[in-house]
């Protein structure tokens, strides 16, 4: 897998803001960032309002995704460039989600909003209206999405990569430290999981580390490249970042994102939970 | 299900947060003594590992919900970078300032 197929640089993006067939999409949980200034011409997708079913805990269905992209003016043949805040967490989640529904040409803006802002590149508040399309989503590709039973079955067999911070992994924190810690679920991690925080894969400015650095990080952590891998975090967006690294940058063939993640697993009755630092790299 | 995005960064705590239970690290990002908004403020644990990141408010405010221990707060801004450390013994508000240059 070549980086050029899945990532664009901020410099490339700025040169291609008006290129026909290229659509910039900002994805955030809190879209007030978009409203206060976005990449010129970019449309927005709200992680919660647009991508989650309003009643059940699940994605919008195939028709719902088709409707969303049609309304945003995104065609099946467009090259979609995703970016966002939080070090591209939600943009990476959207990338995985676009792949799940079969969109062919989708890439991440390396470094997301952070790199763009630190570079001092342009943002504006212009309202963006693209003509509606007739988007047709494909059947969901569940070869990249893990569900809970599969995760329980994977204990001690597949690579389980917990991408949360070390303090969340050991059970000291229940959520990332910008969020209040009062939560319903138990603390800890899935037994046999290795802890490779998503942030290991990123530079301080939010861009991805080099392929050589990434291979070394996951190799040292004990990821067995010959086995299937399931990545998880708290709600599935940081693990999308790691899913992107393992499958799209490093080219591992069987990598799933467990979007239920700790908010589901840590609430299940009767499943094993491990607290503390976990075991060192497993053979 | 709540997401992973940061709540609004303000100098006062949201009404639903109990400072008697939470270890709150809060403060301002300053450049040449003046508050700066739009800085990327990252919380690093005692080993230097990334724990969280927020964007400072227009008044320069940031806030983290941590655990007892030693923490480093590092800010990145177009005006420059900077960091400060804090040791939190227990729950309550722990204030610090980060100057970028």
C-alpha cells in the first residue's frame, strides 16, 4: 500500500482546493470548529448527528449513508479528502466508515486541522452548497468491522490492540483526560490486548510517522503480523486512526476496528477484564 | 453514549462536574503575557506519553480531567511552543499556566 493512495499533504490539499472531482469534508464531533472556519469549499459531516443512528447504537444504514452523501453533493466517483480536529480521530473514523460503505477514492489530510492551522493555511466561513448527487452506497463491508462476540473469541488468539492512553489501559482513567471521568463501565482492558496508544503513530503536529517508524513501534509492542488484528479504544474513533495505520499505511490484510470498544466491552456482563499493566509482548 | 470530543474549554467547570471527585488540571496559554486561543494543548503523563489534547478557548483556557500524579501540559501554537508541569495530589482544581514562545 502506498501512502499516496490514502494520504494527502497539506501542501497538496491547498493546491487542489478547486480541483474538479475532489471534495473536502471536515468531520468532527463538535462542528462548531467548522462553523468558526473551515478549509475553503469543504462540506461538513457531524460524527454524531450524521453518522450514528438516532435511536439504536449503530451506524446509519446504507440508504441513510446514500442520502447523506447525496445531500452533501458527493458523488460515487469523487475523491473525498477527509480532515478534522482531535488529530484526525473522527476523520479517520469517517475514512473507515466510507470504506465500510464501499467508497473507492477516499484519503486523509495528513495532520488534519492541526497541521493546517499550525501552517497558517487559509480557513473561511463561507457557506458551502454543492449540487445534490444520486449517491449509491454499497453493502457494508464487515470484513473491517468487529463485533463483540468476535472480540471475546479473539482473546489470546488474534492481536488485540488497545489504542487508549496507558492510564486508561491499566484502569486508572475511564476516558481520555479531556473528559470527566464518571462513567458507568468497568475500568481495565481486554485480556491479552497490547497497549499501543494511537498517539505513538502520530507526530506532535498530527501527521503520521514514517512507515519505518510505524513498523518499529508495532513490532516492539509485540504485534504479530501473521495474525488478524482487532483495534479498539473507548468509542472507536481513536482505534480508527490505528486501523488506518495498520491496514492503509502498513498494508496488513486482516485488520478490524471494534467500534463498540470499551464503552461496550466494559459494560458487558460476565466477560473477562484485566487491570494493571497487562503482560509484555506476547509471542 | 457520549463521544470523545472535548467539552467547551472554559475557566469555570461545567455544572455536571464534581470537583470534589475529579482531578482537574486547568489554566491558560499565554504568549508574551497575553492569553492565546487556538493553541493545541496536550497532556502528557509522567512518562511523557500523550494522554489528551484540547484547543484553548479564545481566552486561552484549557482543562483536563486527570488522576493523581505528575503531568506535563504542552502547548503548540503558530506563535511558538511551551510546556509546564504540575503534580496533583488528589481531587480538586490544579491550576497552571503555559507560556509559548
